[in-house]
C-alpha cells in the first residue's frame, strides 16, 4: 500500500515479537478463550451504518474538538441528515492524551474534550443520535503523536467505552507488533461483548488479511482496502477492489470500502455523485467525511438524497454486483427487497459514453413494461426493457427499475445522446449529430430537439429536429453545425441538448442532456513528446500527473527525474496507478511509443500494467511490470483515433507505491 492517507507514519505489522514486548513492556497476550455469547439482545448493523467521522476533513488538527462534534450532531438534526438515516457521530484518532493514567485508563485530551467523552455522548444521545470512538489493535494508534492503542488493554478499554456511552468502535491496525489479526480483533470482540452494551464493531485492518473470509462473526463491518484519499484515482481503485467481494456482505456484516470524501474538494460534484451512488449500490457504510459546518448546498444535496440512501439501506442487504464493465462502461445492479433492481450506469472514462443494459440482464422478470425511476432527477418513466443513458465523464446515472405493473402510469423514457464526443477544432466549424431514441413501451409523440451553446456561439440544425412519434427503438437523428467565435481558447465548454415531447395521454415532458464540448488544437505534424502537448484530462491515483518528472508524492512538482532501472529519462510523464491521461489525436496520428516501467523512487515497491487505448480499443499493453524490470518498449498503432489514452492499472494487486513512468512518450502524426 502506498498509503495515500495523511497518516504517513503508519507502521504496519512491525517485526517485533510479542515475547519481547511482554518482557519489555509488560503487555498481556490477547485472550484466546472461547468468546462469550453476545450480551446485547438486539442485532447490530442490520443495514450499513450511516454517520460521520472527522478524520477525512480534520485529521489531527486542533479544530477536531468537543465543539465540532456537538456542532455536527446539531447539523444532523437541522439539515435533515438524521431524518435521512445518519446516526453515528464518530471520533477518530487524537481524542486521547498520549499517556494512560496511573491506573492504565485512557484519558480524553482536556484541551479537545474539556467535559470528557461521557458528556459528549450524553449530548449526542439527547439528539437521538449515537457516538462512535476510535483506537487501534496495537500498542499505539496511527497518528505520529503516539496515542495509546488497545493491544493488551482490550477489556479495560472496552469497559471505558461502554461506561462513557459509546455505540460504535473503529478499531485500526497500526503498531500491531505482528500479532495475528484474527487473534487481535477477536480479543476486542470478546471484550466488547462482555460489557453488555451494544457497540457496533468496525474492523479496520485495511483488507490485509482478507477479513471478509473470517470476520462475519467478529465485527459488523470490515475494511476491504487501504485508506481512501480525496481524489478520483483513489476512489476508483477502492471501488474496483470492493466490487468483487459482494458475496460476503449482508445484514450485520458489511464490506467497508472506507469513509466518504464527498464535499472535501478534491473531486467534482459529478465525481462525488458517482462516489455516493456506487457506495450505496455496494451497500457500503455511509460515513460522512466532510466538515458539515462548511458544507455547500451541493454537498448536502448529495449526502441527503433519500432515494439513493434507500438503495444503501435496503433491508435485503445485498451488495450490488457487476453486470458488465467493458471500455470503462460499468453496469452494477443491486437486488432490492421489493423485487426491484437498483442499477448504476457508471462511466469510468474521461469523456461522455453511452452505457446500456436491459431489465433482463439485471435480473428482472419478463414483463410488458417497466417503471424506470431516476434517483438523482427524481422522475419516473416507462421502458420496454432497455436501460440506457449518455453518462458524462466520471458520472453515474442511478436507476431503480421495477416490473411493478404500474409502468403505463408514467410517460415513455427517451434516451438523449451524441454520435461522437464533441471535439471542436479551434477556428473550424464542427458538425455534431445528436440522437433522441424512444425507450418506452408507449411511444413519445410530438418530439422536438434543440441544441444550445455558450453566448456568442452559433448552433444551426442541418437536418430535421422534430418527429411525430418515437416508438421503442426509433431515433430522431439531427445534424448540427456548431461554430465557436474566432479565437475561442482551447478548453471545455457547456452545450445543452433538450428534447420536448408528449406521452400518449398528452402529458408534456422535457428532458435534458448537459454536454461538455472541447475546443481543441489539432496535434502538430511530425513526432512530439506527449509531455509537451496539452492533454484533454489527466487523473493520477496519488498526486497529479507530472510532466518530465516522476510522480513524487501528493504535491504538484515534487517528483524527481524519471528513472527506471537506474536509467534517467529527460522527457515523459510520471503517474501513480490507477491513472489515465487522454490526448486529442483528431484522426491525424499513427503511432504512440514509450519506454515504460516502475520508477526507482520507491525502491523495490510497485507493480503496474501500462495500456494505450485508441478511442475505445486497447491498442497495446505491457503486462504486469515491477521495479525489478528495466524499462520496456511499448508501441501502439493509433491510426484513425480521435482520442488516445495512456492508462496505468495497479497490476491487479492494489495500489502499493505504484509509481509509473511513461518515459520518452511520443505521438507521431
């Protein structure tokens, strides 16, 4: 694990024998007796826990204190989050003093929590909410200040937590002294049960020991991955690690792909809606990780979407499974207790794509028609069975689809789209073709389409933009001439495709598709270094994509000269898996070449795979490379491609110091 988390001091599985620890520090070995029967009468976490944790927004800074925690509890009530299902207000690391008291008890930091944890719990409980706390299954917690962990103190610490009124424990994995994970986590399970208080138990050992295979009788949730960071690459990597684990999730035992980053600023609102949608389809715990005191209306809208939350909290407790994922076009479907399916159409790529499936493919029975509920737009339509949408880059359309017999009460669905991604070469009029396709069991009537551009742009229809009727599968295709003002700077611009139509009953319907058009410069003739050309988009799993230097760490420009197998390269791109850099080729280019490999800056760590994509086709792949290998030549034929993408994956083993170099990367046109 590269550990792209601010706790950079984390010590994993330190090679210190427990016997040495016993002699040096007097720690008792964790108990191995048979676990006592569960004391609480109630079952815990029958749906994924929902709440707040301060770490992603505050880390260990002074702003994490009693006033903040109380303020979050207040906002749960005033902003409707409690009504939406959020319960737990959880403290993370740094709430305690670095030393236990003379009796070996934990001591809340009097500067942060002057009235103690019990008083905070009382305040939270008075709001009808619950309090969570944090410690580690080691000698110290994960923060560098060295706060006391619970290894050897499980019974005492669990009793303190229960006496304070704690309802949730996040139990981390730092400074674990090499003690077997199952042993450590079961010891705290037994200690919590012995208190007689119902405390949700969150196992946070980063998926290192495959807890999904053994922890269903230990805790109510377990981390499946390393720590999340507030960037697209991190979220995407964690998503892909958690999706295959669907068979292990269910009521009272959940896969936990880590807390939410929604609202922390490292992603766009479109990406945050994807984050929230996908976590909900995966039946993941929903723990808000942003400071709600400064949250924007857009952030609160995402976090408070009750229809999406209902997908996460469905009592059947199924985690969504992957139906298809070709070309970055993901379909993830979740069976719901009422027989419906929640269906996420997710576009991993950096340009808008059509993502499609069918009612049959997501497991619904054959029916005359289906009700299609858009959970972000809060509207119902009917479909004959096709589930499709043009999904923006990094976006997700989330449907709830039912074979409920009420489909005829809703207007027909239509699908809006574009034949190709809208690239407009600078100072050159472009021709775009839009489509409006009927998907309904009933036809759309009196259909009219309109395309609009930014102020000063000219948009003119070159073919009919109306149709009398669109039955299922029929399309209205309209060609448009789009002209940007002379000298329009290269960049992204908003267009809008709008369709108006009527249902068979005469009900008027309006549908819209936001379109991001890219004004681009054609690539220069000849051979150019890709690090000298503008990119369309660039995503790196840790830190930004770097030009002519290695990935380095999180800050821009902190890399070193590109170095693979002790060979230094002056030109190229430094990235961290999972990453993607996209370039406009405009059908003018023929070849991409590069020397690829794992950068030397992380020593022997790192394993990645390099891919070159020409539009939607993988044109070249390196296979898995490690630091033990010298740079490998990679060449791809990209003749006729509009967009060339350089992709680095984690090699299938998670992102662990995956610093990857596209050395001497060139585009020939």
